[in-house]
């Protein structure tokens, strides 16, 4: 959405972006078993945290903090190896892990509590605005426009908002706004039919937004906020509850100027295994809604200097294959194949996401694995994988079937889990020859 008012680049130098790394990431488990949620690989070669960081960089916002407390080692490593600004381009991307101090001996208890505990780190830099972002979403947004809209409306807090259908409305905070985009009511994640009926967009609101649809639609919070610094400190001091959406924002609506920033671009929350899986496979379309190829909205990530992928006698359709992969005599349909994936002959992969490997196995390591009765690193001969996610560094033997043979919706065991009918092979799992899942 264009605000009609542009910002100078100098105005953005004092904006501080705060990316919330989330809690334990239980809804994304087992993908978050050994890594923080923002460090989960996505679309073959990226990490989830690359999305909000890239949106900031493309919007000339270069002062970025990432708040996290669970399984943060791989996230720290990725950020340290990826985001380095030189002396000619001021800026930083810094991870702030939860820490115990003399004033506070607790870990982060929620989104607002995390920001409250780290305020002293932010205020040292005398920010003009705080831009608060989530670490588990896919979208492209020009934050300059949102900040300009925030300033032009005179808001103390602005919330990015996207239209969602009734079946998704209960997953988000939903809001009512007036003709000037001021939020007049806000409720977090309700499934009460009466409340939903009260919050659905009117025919007039749809017409004003250019929406041509007869279905029930709602204006949902995207979890993207812009705060004026003094207002945020006051809000966090007066309300010591833990979460922005549940506790802080509803109490601000009546007494402060809180405005919505309607956003009509692609936006997807990938905080669950199902949403992560579906959003990833959408990227295999010829023209996906999330454009990785746009020169105006590049997605940055760690440069790995891997060799080209190579393919022998394989049939690959509607799929993405990241660099450094080796595919021999396989069929891959509507799938995403991650970095350094090794796929042997006779393999059939459909509607699947392979996260790849962190390293190649050399001849000595392969021989040692064979002597221990282990399959080689990668996907073994004549294996069939369908509607599944295979995490990193998996050793999958010959003639394996990953097909959810019992049509389970939920299941857990040491080597794999099933979420919403999607089989997730855990990181580093060893799947013997002839296994059927």
C-alpha cells in the first residue's frame, strides 16, 4: 500500500528492527528440535530469518537485532557468517539471546517480555522508531512505505494487516478499523462465532479496499509493528504482561492512536509444519506468489561457494534443486531439494521437501559407514518419498517407502514424526533398507 509520502534514506538510519525468534517452536517440531525457529531452512538454500532481514536491507534499514533463547547455536553461526556490513555501509545484524541479570532472572516469557528485557540495548542507539518483526513468515514488504504511513497518520503504534478468510481468522489477531485506518477494536486468536461475525469486513469495507468476494473476510494482524520509542517504553512499563498480541495491544486500542497498515501482497505465516510444507511447495509453481527472482527484493543468505548441481538420466519437473546437489537416475516431481542433496538411481520423489546436507561424505567416511552397516549419506536407490519432509544429514537406505502407509495424522518416534499427515524424517536419522513408513 502506497502512503503518498516518501522518506529520505537518512530518516531510516535511526530505525531499529527487532526480529522475534519465537519460543520453543513446538508447532514446527521436529524441525526445531535442534535449531531455533528462524534458523529452519526454507526454499532449498535460505533460512527463515533471511526473509525479514532481507526485507529490512532492501528497505535501507540496517540496524537489526534478532531475539532468541532456544537452540540458538545454528542461528548465531548463520547470522555471523552471512550479514557483515563494511565501513562504507554502516549497520549490523546482532543476535540477542535471553540473559539473566541482577534486575531480571527470568528467560523471555513472550514477545513483549523479550522486547522489554532488551530495551536497554535498543535505547542506547537513540532510535526514531522500532520495527518489530516475526521470524517465521514468508513475504516481501517495503518497510519504507509502512514507516511513511505510520508518520503520516500520526500513529503511536502501527500494525501491518492482511485480509484472511474465516477458516484462518482464528489463527491471528483480528481488528476493526475506521475510514482513517485507526484500529477501533482488536481481539487475539478467537474462534467464537459471534465475535468473528462482529469482526468480519463489511461490504463497504470490501468495496473501499477493492475486494470482490462474497466470502467472510477479516483484517488480521501480521505480527509486524512500528512503535514510537517513548510510547513503547510506556506501554511495556504500564502493562507487565508477556505478549504483544494477547496482552499489550488490546489494552492500547482505546487510549492511544493505533493504526492499521493494510498490506495486499503475499504473506504466509509458516509457524506450523503444515503451513511450512504448503508454503514451500507453492514455490515450485512457474509463477509463485513469493518471487525469489525479483531484482528489487533480493533474498540474502550465506554464500557457500558450492559447485553446480549435476543430474544424470533424471526426470525433474516443477521442482527446485539447490546448488551442490547430485541426482542420478531419479524422478522428482513438485518438490524442493536442498543444498548438497545426494539422490541415487531409481528414487521417486513427489510433493516432498528435502533439506539437504551440511557436508559431503568423502570416500573414507563412506567406507566407514558401510563397515558399520549404515546407508550412505543421502537418499538410497529405489526409494519412494511422497508428501514428506526430510531434514538434514539423513542416511536413507535402499528401497525405502516414505508414504504414510497407515494414513496417520499425528505420530512420534525416535527417527520421524507425522504432523497433519505429513511425514517428517528427523535431522540425522538413519533409515535402514526396505523400511516402510
